[in-house]
């Protein structure tokens, strides 16, 4: 979608702002350019829509080379490129609706069509009821939402974001990032954003380029770079922990404070480990690849975040040193939820059921439906099932695959949705009371548990930790804390 080749920008003062930069942004992805002040990020972004004319090199957007266009052609091309700014750039004398309508007025769109489009956009960005407000009456987050709506007015294919969250508080930043990710998914927008904030890269980006002194030092998908030992992105996101002292074990997890893995580990560390003569060093990751990579590299003693199928898939796709599952601890059960019916039996003929679109959780969701008598799968397919493996479907259910994170939001639009336990909790659903049906913990391969390098299962520290995690104290802690929303996987 965006191709930058050997781009160079030298100002009249002799300052080289960007130097021989190559960049490829794929159609439909969120691509982040990360760097500190002075790295050349903003200049690069302005060169993409030719607000800055590069000294050398080419910029191609949606197959059209912008650097070869005359002024009239460039104006037409820019209508397909939206831009949002760090400090909002709103017109203080215009209302919210007036600001959003401004690019449509410039383009000569008729008044009635402008009004319809503005209403659509304000609903899209969550500003219904604010059409008549002025910028001075809005919060920072609301102002940026106006800026986003304005950038989308002409239905662009590409959205450029110039440090769009750096002037916002952390909570508002997360809400704007979530909005950008949703727009990317729902509208198929290609988003190129620049930032100096690592959290932005971790939260929304599919790919990243790291800039320093006007050059791209590293680029690729976030997953590839995180999995690459020694990459700049890995060192920025995950500084290596200090080696664990003798008699202790370093355990990592992927998640956030308050989640079941974190709570269980901290309970063991604070309440059980001292009396057992075990010292725990807990390291947090928000990524689901690096905990295994660093375990394989010997930087960690164990990790606790994954289930058996995920571990098997990781070893199959990534390779590296063999790891082994030591102890299942808890299950965040997959459940079927609905805002339309109160039981599985009430699902109407032809009802639409949203399901996860990733292979692992799709099969897991279909198995949940089979276990509760809703459908019947072909013999032997198990959790590898897809919609094509449904042998009997007496209610003629229509399956709608969606990204797992979108499933809670889909409840307004579908008859029911199969939702992962972690996303249900994030959406403030209560699996124990809100789900029509839930997975059972007994012999469930999707229970999260303790993993170590193969051959270290017999390490006394690992054995002691596994014993504590599987003990009655942790089971009671999980039951008391989560009230059935998270289930102990130990008998």
C-alpha cells in the first residue's frame, strides 16, 4: 500500500533529516515508526503525503507514485490519505460537526451529503451528541476523536498519524489506540503512525521500523522482531532480567496485574514460597512469544502463561530448545454468551453465532458447542475442527468468525458469541453467571500452567514451585478470588 524507496531529505541548512530510507507498509496493516526526538520520523511522515518534498527517492501510495505528480494530481491523491495530528489542529471557531465537514466542503460535497457523512463519522468515533460543541468544550481525547473523524471524511485508504497520543493521558491514550485498531479492522484502513512511545507499538502495531539519526535501523513485523534474539525491538521492550541468585527461580508470565496468572504467582510468592524455602523472581511480559524465547535462551527458570496446544504450536513453528509442560494450574474457560437469549435451547433456527477466527480457538469453540448438544462434529476432528467439520447442525446455526478480541463487542449484533475467558473478563462479563455454557476444567488441555526446559523438571526448585501451584491453597485462592470465572485445573 505504501512503498518508500531510497528517500532522502536534506534541508537548505545542510541538515540531513532522512537518509536513504526504504519502507514497505502492507495493505491493511498498522505500521509504526519508532524513534526518539530528532530521529527523522515526522519528516518521513510528511514526505509520505508530500507535505515535505523529498530531496531524492520515491513515494508510492496505492500503486500511484506521488513524487511524479503535478500539483493537481497530488491534491487528488491526498484525498485518499487522511492525517491526524499530535495537537489536534482543530478550527476553534467551528463546531465539532463543522470541523469534520471542513474537508468535504473543500472537496465540493453537497450540504445534505456532508450532513449525512458527518453524522456517520461522529457515531463511528463515539461522539454522538457532540456535533454542536466547540473544541474548547472538549477533553483532549474528544478533540483527537474529532481529528480522526475529520481525517476519515473523504473515505481515505491510508491514515497517517503524527504522534496522535503523545499529548494525552495514559487512559485516554489507550482508548484512542483501541479506536484506531477498530477502524483498521472495520474499515480496512492502512495506518502509518509515528511515535516515541513503546506502548503504542505493543498495543496496536503489526509491523515496526526503528529510526535513529534519519535512518531505519531495523524493520519487520512485531512478532518477527520480538522472536529474533538480540533485536533492537526486543531489547527496548524486554530488557533482560538479572540472573536469578542460587536457590531462587525466575518465572515469567504474559499478562497484566490482576489477571489470574499474575494473581496466582504473587499469592505463591508472598504467602507460600517463604515457608517452603523458595525465592521467586517474577518478570512481566505483555507479549506471548518472548517468555518462551527467553526461557529457551536460559534467561528464565520457568514460565506460566500458556496451555499445551500453544506450547506445541510454538515449538512446531519456532523450534529451539525443547520445553515441557510441568503442571496445569488454572483454566480461563471459553464460554457461549448472549444478550438475546437466556439458554442454549432458546437459540432460534438460523441464529448467528460469532466464533473466534484463529484455528486453535475456533476448534475449541466448536467443541464447546458439541459438548453441550448444540452441534455434532465429524468423528476424530477434536479441537482442530472448523465450520466444515460440523456434521450435524439441527438449529442451522450461522457461524460468523471474528478476531477473538472483537467477540465481546459483537454481542449487540449476533444472537450469541463464543468468547475466550480473558476477553470476557476484560469486557466485564462474569463467566460464572453470564455464560450460557462454560468449558469444564477436568482434563482440559487449555489449562494454563508451568513450563520449563526439558530436563529441568527434576530441579528441586521447579518441583517445589509446581507443588505449591497445584496445592490446595492456590486452588482455594483461585476459587475465592474469581468465583467461578477462572477455574482451578487441579483436582
